């Protein structure tokens, strides 16, 4: 059976990504799936998209789901096409990313799917997660790209840190309510350790914040980790850790 290697948010951390693929001994026979948010924060956004393009060619299968950061940069392109200028409120980090992105990067981001099914492992890869009780095809783009803490049947999702302190029990993290049928592999929420259950696998180790980059190899059921390089300027060390799923906490 072909191995599938799921990898959490790269956020411009190309060196770490290459080190992690080496540590996994990834070859053209493996299917590597990046869980979105290749761009912003870290030093090499353009290089991370080039890596995804190379992987896709090598493995002959799609290599990345779209993240909310790719969505944001596609939005900038749409705004520029419509208004003839970029939004006035674009921050310096997004500007720095734009300077690395070429037309073929935007074309590639437009082709990124919102989810990738891996039937041989009963898995589906998405960026942020999925709303419980609904098939993947029925999910909204908003949920697939952003979902964190939810209060069903409300559709709204909140960052764990933005749930009012007295209401945390009312706003569980989506993964605690997900009941399949697929096992959902996701990134987006920076966790203090890999979240691995029968139903969900969370793999954003916060590499761009100087924490870790994580890969999960199926069917070996093994997590491989490499250390993030020096913490970036906008690191999240100051953020509170909030328990979101059993003993796993999120920094967002
Ligand atoms: Mn994200």
C-alpha cells in the first residue's frame, strides 16, 4: 500500500519542510499532502509553493489543500483586478509574501482543492477542520478554511482564545464533536503536541513560530517532527495555551 505523508502548515518554512521530507525518507512512491497555509509568516512563501508544485509533478497526485492564507492572497489578486489597486489595509507581512509570488503561484493556489480524499486510509485532508454531522461535500468553504471552536447548531466558529472564559464548555473545539465517517487530517490551529485519534489528526506544530513541523505517515501510524528555526518576529510565545481536545492544547 502506498504511504501517505500528511504535513502541517509550512508558512514559508521551506528548510524545515525539506528536512522533514528527508526525515520521512519520502520518495516518488509516496503521496505527500500538505495541509494548506504554505505562505506568510516564515521566510520563503514562494519556495514552499514551488515545493508543492514539484511534489505534485513527482507523485502524479494533488499535493496541497487550500488554506485561509492562500485564500487571502487570492482575494488580494481579485481586489487588484477589480479596483486596479491593492487594499489599503494590507499588512507588511502580506506585502512581503506578495513580493515572492509569481503568476504561476497564483494559478497553483487557484487550483488547490478544499479537501483531498485518501480512501485507502479512510482519510480526508482539509486545512482547518469540518463541521460535525455533515458530509465533507456539504461543508462550507468558511468552515473548511477556518473552523475552530463551535457551538452547534450555530454556524459561527470562534478562535479558542476568543471564546468568553465562562463559556468554554459551551464552545467545544470542532474535532471533539467530529464523528466521521472519515478521519479528518487538519492543520490551521497551532497545537502543543500532535492530536492523533481514530477520528482526527491535527498537525500544525507552529514551525513558523520556532516550534515544530509535524508529519503523520499512514499506514505506519507514526508522527515525524523537526524543529522550527529561530522564532519569527511575530511569534506566539505570549499566547495562552487552551486545552481543546483531551490533553491537547491550542495557541490560537
Ligand atoms: Mn490557517
